[in-house]
């Protein structure tokens, strides 16, 4: 069965298929489709999760062995297969066809693949997976498609945009959905739910420039420690809420972590960076990826969780001091806290 990305949510509310094949080269839609499958699986009692990264030399028998083995505690499982190239080769094709003929019991197989072209769709392995489960393909959107996507997303968050507001936002993000999601989140934070017109969009853009939270993010990514500290101090002096600063830092770190996972899976860095907008930010994002890597960014995510607890009063310490440590670590100036950096890892 094939579904469009916007159809996946309603499908998951009704049933959970044994196999999901997600493919495409639009990163946000692909990521959110995978997140939706994971969330639906958790809601239906899937507790165990095992991830396989298909890179050069990957042993496909690992997937076969996992499919044939039973969970130690007889719990439902999620097997994730990350295949950036979208091409399993002859050994992988055989394994995937065999799996499709007999999906593992109490198991959901989630495959995240690169873009599948028309010839890929005609292969035996792709047809077998689509027949046994669900295929979702995501594509970059044109201007009209971007406006429709933004309208659905804004309404889910309580915003009521006018046509002029949607058109202005779409023109600002140049069809890049990661940037569009960021703009929408800013509108929710700065304006709250309700009607949104073009003037509100322009006002939010001006406010975010005044706040400088994204100046802080870029300074930290570029390793400009002194400037990042000055911006952070300025935000505090202006009375900006710590939660807004954490939101900006955590959002960037999560994005970097996803990119680092793709690098680990063998996807070329330059290909990953094409999704970074505006284009002038690509060099500083590359610096941050080189500086931290997958493991380091995982530690930074754990630090974000600790800052969040400090802001909510569930962790001792001053939230702004915690934000300073987080900013310095992101910029590459290693700060070792008194507590374990992995405390509170999600």
C-alpha cells in the first residue's frame, strides 16, 4: 500500500502495519514520518528497538537474525533499517524479499531509505515490501505545496494564517521545510495561537532579530566563544526568558545530531548540508559536525535535558549558568559539570 505523507497520521491511528518503507530526499517530512511510526508503535506497546545502519560492508544476516530471534521478555519490537542509498544490493534484496514474505511476529520493520526512482520502485524487493506493508515517498515541495504544508502545520498548532501570511512565509523559506518549521515555531512562541496575517509575520521576524537567540546559535556553531558569551549575556540583560534561549539551542543541537547520524550511516556531508538554509550557514554547521560528532552531540542533548530541569526547578543550579555551560560546550570550549553529562539522557 502506498500513502502520501499527509495520510500517514490517520492511517497510524487505525492500524500498525508490519512494514513501513519511507523514502525521499526531503529531510523534515522523512524524519517526521519516521517519528510518527515510532510514536504509534510505542502507543501500541512496542517497547524494544534495534537500529541497523546500512553502510558499505553491511552484513544483511544481522537483520535476518534479529527477525528470527525472539525478544528476551517476549515484548513487541521495532526494527529500524537506515539505508541512505536506497539500494540494498543483491544480498539485501534477497533478505528484504524473504522478510516481506514472512514478517517477524510482534515486530514492526521501519526502513528509512534515500530517494527511490521509477526503476527502484519496479524492483522485486520494493514491490514485496510495498505489498506486505506501507510505502511513503516524500518529495521536495513547490511553492503551492509548501504553502499547503505550512497551512496544515500552523493549524495543528492553533494558528490561523491568511493567504498573504502563507505566501510571505513560503517566499522567505524558499521551499525548505526545516526553515519553514522554524519560522512557524517562532510565530507560536512570539505571538501565541490565533489569527496570523502578513504584518504578524513581519513583526515576528523583527522580534526574533531583536532577541538574537539565533545570533547566539550561529556564534556557538562557528566556535566564536567570546561573541557567544556576549550575546548570551545580552539576552539575559534584555529579560529574554531562559526557556526561549534553550529552545533555540536545543533545536539546533537536535538537528545537528540527526545530521551526525546520517554521516555515521555513510551519507556524504555535502549532501546533508544542502538542506541547511540559508546557504551561508553551511560552513558553520560543517564546523560543528566536525567538532562534536554523533557521540558529542548526544551528550549535548543530555545537557539540554538538564538545563530544562533547572529552568523548571527540578535540578539545582542557576538556569543561566547551565545555559552558559551548554553554549560553551557547543562552541567547543569543554566545560565539565560537577554531575555526570549523561544524567537525564532521554
